[in-house]
């Protein structure tokens, strides 16, 4: 392979997703951007040591490759354990169900789901995502509207995968099951969603900068 060829690699054990893309650098970077994976994974020249995707390209800025692989000298201030808040409670006093409900992972009742479906169906059709690469700009726009709805109207911070599917699957390109989960994972990897584990479900909430 030519020395200008590169390889991009990304792997998620949680969803059993393994992405490997090889080819000319400009072409590979375009595909990575289109898939929303620009902030994750590794991009490496073929036959050379790998560089994290968020590290500078030494070939472009003239930095010696060996110097680029050295750890940074400025790692910020030393950790201060005294600034970490201490939370103490009697054993058994933690109400797990209540805490899960606070972060939005308590499955909503059927009435809540029906109300959310009604409210979602009354939303005006959004404009497709603009100014950034997206696998499905219209589906992403609808998901963002759903996230705005739950945050501003319901005060929730996240919705379980199953609830997103039940309420909005038809607007999300008909995605269900594993296909929906993989798509949500890609938006999480791109920094557009936050992922919350709790109870028997995985919840998804909006990243503040994505929600606008």
C-alpha cells in the first residue's frame, strides 16, 4: 500500500460494533465524518504507530513523529481529593428506585407514553440537520425534537431505548431493536447524546451543545 494510505479503527464492545476503514487519508476522513465518528477511534498511517483520532497530524504540522508520541508535559494541576464531595448515608437508606426516576430511567407508565406520543405527533416538522455531516439528517432532527420535548416539557433527562422506539420509531427512519441501538450509539460516540445506565434499561439524553 502507498505510504499516504491510512487506517481508521473503532470498536464498541457494548454493541459489538467493529469499524475498520482503509484508503487514502482524505477519503477515509470523509467517511469517518459522515458516520459521526470523528471524535472517537484511531487513525494511523499504514505501517506506522497509531495516533489517537484527537491528536494532531505530525505530517502536516512538521512535528517529529517520536516527539508527538511522548506524553504532554503539562497535565494540569494535581488532583485535590479534598474537593471531592463526601456523601454519607445509613446503610439501606438509598432509595434506588427514586434515584433512577430522577435521572429519567424509570419506565414511564402507559399513560405517560401515550401523552408523550400525542405531544410528539403535534410537533411541527423540523428542518434537517444543517452544517454538519449526518447519516440521516431528518431522523436526527426528529430525535432532537423529541429530546427537547422531554427536557422542556416533562423535565426528564433521558428516555430508555424502548421508549424512544415506541414513541418515535416511525420518524427515525423506521429504526427498531438493534438497528436503533447502533444508531443511538453512533450519536453518543459523536458527542450528540449522553448515555445513562440504570435499572434494567439504558437511557439516552441530549448533549447540551447538540440540543442548543
